[in-house]
């Protein structure tokens, strides 16, 4: 029942925001970077549904364009973190021994830093740009993926079907790929959705701090940063990107919960 | 024999899921004061749900549709939850099936035992403690003082079930509901715990509702029995009459499913053994605790064993006797520390090539059919997987082999299913098919039927013997259940504390046991001896 509600709210939210990002690839009402001195700081109207900013750029166009940038970055980040984390997690969890100890020690050290702080440090080294955000956030999120996947593998490798695979004469690599990895998919999927939300938030935070995607390209984070000076005179400037970030997080988290309930075998038994 | 006012009367009880699926239909029975009534049935027969309805602990999603439950003439089924709570403990006690999870791991034994007393009796703390100690002594706990401050994980399954029993009996309930109380225990412990339970109940005038699928236990402990199938009462009556002359077809099937000794020809003179184990030692590294490493435990301690071609050798022993470890070490799943192993006259672990060839000829059937199959693979993929390592088979031949093997185990047409769509017995058939699809010469079967119901057990055992006849593999059959072993083994090795204490032909072991431990095991095995002298416990008139 609750799972249904999560799905009913989460899926349309994510679909709408994702659809907006897709549309922005092909079309936006105005050019997202087209300035117009005459139309500076205009309140929402029929021409500009969400108003204009301090350079007269259309906020709706920038929100849409920002969505595609944010989602692209978040998607790439999640892919990097999940791929790297799953690979390391499965390997250490299955092989155990010294590999496991050394990798997990490094992993725990990385986990001790707050993710955004770690990403911030990497961004300072790499310089701003989409590629470096993906690298920085991907690296920052990998340790938590490693932790979760390794835990899952540790419990799976004690199952008798993994032993049966050894008895059949299968190699370790084959056993990992055929019997352990597929049974990790459910928790990884759920983790990926929640990471996606975090990545959107972190990318916005980095951009807000001026370390993300540099202007004039639009992201929700740098729009929020730029709107700070006009908070009192032009509230719509901060309201629109702020709301978008909040709605994305809400939608992704609800979807993640729904997925978890759906993928949990104990739930699917009902 | 029947008292006019029984302790418990269940009238026309019907249970169903919220979606309307019937679980128990129109069940009526009575339990007299101090009597032992057994409810017998297979999984899914509704026996556990019926018992849970009595104590008012139905899981969410199951509701009582009709019927009344009367305890001493009062309809407890109509009482509100708070009144029921006051009744649980002093009125109704329950011992659960799984001793490993029915005690709270974060509480000391003392705290858990005291909980019930503090709730239902007005007693000083010292009085509570004294009663706990007294009861622990009664259930045979060695150092009761120490036990009170210990945590559940420090005890074995049998000990935990004793502790569970002690904490339930502390409140002297009028009715004790025991739901498969010994299914998770080995034969010897089973007898100890049940003897204790029945003895305690008799002393306190407690009646017992014993829920089990094991007819041997019923014959030994219950004066009256009801048989349930698919939520309905099939047959009821005095145990001895019911088991010696069952009227209904289902009861007859249950009685027939009990493993029996089939006449075996005496072992033909054989050539050299196929597998030879000499002075095998396997050591479990001590569990690491926070500050020190515990002493390593010798699980297998100097075992020697021969297995001839086409022979079934059973290894029998209680839990912790090292029998499972022995089987796993022979297959190389755990390393052995000392001793020699030879297969066809050569050490199978000497070289990589030898190990490989051994793995291809030896297979294992695991105990738990619920964890031995990959949940994300279809049955045919599971059975086909071992053929990856038989390169001379073409894809078409492999497919035909898989089909033929599924046919062999009676699962024709099940290839497209996933494990969760199969019952426990069907899953174990898949596991057997996977082990046999490569036509191995040697199979280790680790308690392959102990997780199954009696009738299913009989079917799987019959299948296993038929396949062994057809394909002629040799087998090391590991079990704690002598009844199962009696039905299929050629020779038996009895293990205790990591050593083989007695080896012999099956009939010799059963008819002329030499070692005391073998005799104790035989004595403890629940059997359906229906001779007039059978000591069926009479209910004491209360």
C-alpha cells in the first residue's frame, strides 16, 4: 500500500523532471544564455513564465537547460561510482584475505571524509568543468558503494549455491559473474537511485560554491548562487532552482523506496 | 477417560488469509488436563496456525473466520487483547521451533527468564532468582548461576531449547504449546529435550499440545493424536490405535512414509575401494574474539573410511560430531590438516590436474534446498551448468542430457521455472539432478532430506536409491537420522566428537551395536514400534 503511494508520487515526479531535461536538449523557449538588457529582473509573466534574471535571461529556459546538465552529471557520477564500487566490492568480498583488508582500510579512510568535502578537494585540484565534477563525485561516492556491495557479497558467498558452483568446477571469476553479481542487483539498483539524488544535490552544492560547472552555462546550483544578491527584490530567481532540487530529491527517494519494496524477495513473495 | 470439562476445547475453528484463502477449516479438538495431544501434519497443513490461534498470536494477514476457543470453559477467543496477555504465561505457554532465534540475543538468560515472573507474579527479586536457578537445574543446565548471566549465543541449540522450556515452565502454564520443538535438533538432543518437557509437564499438571510432522515422536509421547491435511482434520483418536490401524488414506500414507529397513543383499565381495580416507584430521581455526584467538577445534580427528564402487556409506552422528566437516573435507571444500585421501589409488589433491579430474567425478548434494539453488536461474540452467565442464558434449546433447536428467528426478516440464516456484522436495530434486547430470562416480549427500516433510522425505529417498541403482555412483550419505540411514545405507560409520566409533554393515549396526554411543543413538531414534509394550505416556488424571 505504502509502496504503491511511493511509486504513484515518485515516478511521475522523476519522469516530469527527466522529460524536461530531455526536451531541453532540443528546445528551450529562449536561448538559455541569450541576454537582454531591456528585460532585466522581470517578474514571471506570460512571456517569461518564471521571470528573467539579472542579465535578462529567461529563467525557465535556464532551469530546463540546467536540468539536462544536472541530470547528465548525476547520471555519469552514479555510473562511475556504481561500476567502480561494485567491481571493488565484489572482488574484495569474494576474495577476502589481505586484498580485502587493505582495500577496506583505504575505503574506510575515504568514508571518514564527508563526500562533498572530498569532492571539493578534488575539484580544487582538477579545476571546474563537467568532467571533473563527475570524477570528483564519482570518487566521493565509490566507498559507500564498496561497503554495501561487499556486505552483500559476504553474505552471498556463504550460500550453498556458491559452494555448489565451486563443486561443479567453475572458476572464481565465473562464480562471481554468474552467481554473486546477479544476486547483488537489487540492493545496487536501490543504492543507485538514492545516489542519483545525492549527486544532483552535491553537484548543485559545488556549483553554488563556484567549483562546479562555470557560468554562463546554467545549472541549478550556479543559478541559486547567482540569485543570492537578489533574494529580496527577485525571489523567483532562487525559488525556481531551489524547488527543482527539492522535487528531484523527493521524487528520486520515493522511487528508490518503491524499488526497494519491489525488489525485496520477501516482499515479492506476497 | 475424558473429563467432563476439558482444559481446552476448540470448536469449529476456521482461519483464512485476509484475501480469503482458507488455512484451517472447521477444526475441533479438545485437550484434557495434564494430557498430551499431538497435531500431526505436513508443512502447509495449518497445524502451526491452529496452535497460534489458540494462544491468540496469529500473524498479520491471517484472521479467524469462525469457531470458538475455550480454556476451562471460558471463551478466550472472544476476549480482548489485554485479557489474553494476562493469560499468556500462566495460562498458556509456548515453545517455538527455532531455538536459535527464539531467545533475545541481547539479553542475558537471567533477564529473559525473570521477565515473565516479574510480569505475572508478585515476587521479590531474590525469590525470582531462586526460582530461575531451581528451574534451570531441573532442565539439566550444569552451572545455573553462570547461566543466568550468560547470553544465548553461548549455548548450543539443545541447551537453548532447554532454557526456553525452563522459562516457559517457570510460570507453570496449564497448557504448553510446543511447535515442532525439536525439529532443529539432532536425535539424541531431541529425546533429551522431549523427555524433559513431558516430565516437567507431568510434575506441574501441564497439558501439552505437541505439533510435529514426526510420527515417531507422536508414538512415543502423545496419548491422543489428530491428523491434519490441507487445513482439515483427517483423523483423530488414541495414538496407538490411530497409528497401528489408520482408517483414512492420508494417515495410511503418512505411516507408510516412515523409512523402513528394506532387505539388502549382503555386500558382494568387492575389489579395491574407490575412495580411501586414512587418519583424516580437519581443524576449525578458533573463532577470533575481540582480544584473543580461541583454541582451534578438531572437528575431524583421525578418521579412516573406505567407500567401494556402487556403495552407500552412511556417516551418522549428532550435531557437532564432525560428520558434515568430514564430507566437505573429502571434497576439498575445506582443507584437511593431516591424513591421506586417495581416489582410484591416487591423491586427488596432489596436482592441479588431479584436483580437476576429482572435482569432475565427485559431486555434492547440499542439506538446505532453499539456499543451494541460485534464485535467479531457471531450473534447466541450474541443471545444465555442470555440463560447461564437459566439452565433448554438443549443445544439443547437453540439452537432451538436461532433459533426461530432469525426467529422472521426476521434474519433466519444470525446466522453465525458477527455484522459488518449487516446493522444498522439488528443489531437492533439482539439486540431485544438478549433482548427477555429469554422471559422477562419487556423491556426498549432506543431510539431503532432513529439511523435508516425512512423505516427501520418503519420495526423495526412493528416488535417490533408484538413481543410485541406475547410475551406480558410490555415495557418502551424511545424516543424523538413523531411520533415514536404515532405509538406504549399505554400511554405516558412527561418528562422535570427530572420531568414528563404530563401522559396520547396516544390519550389524542396527541389530548388534557394539559401541555405547551407537546404542544411545538407536535408543533415541523415534520409531514406530507398535508392540503392546510401547511405553506411551499416559495422561495423569488431574
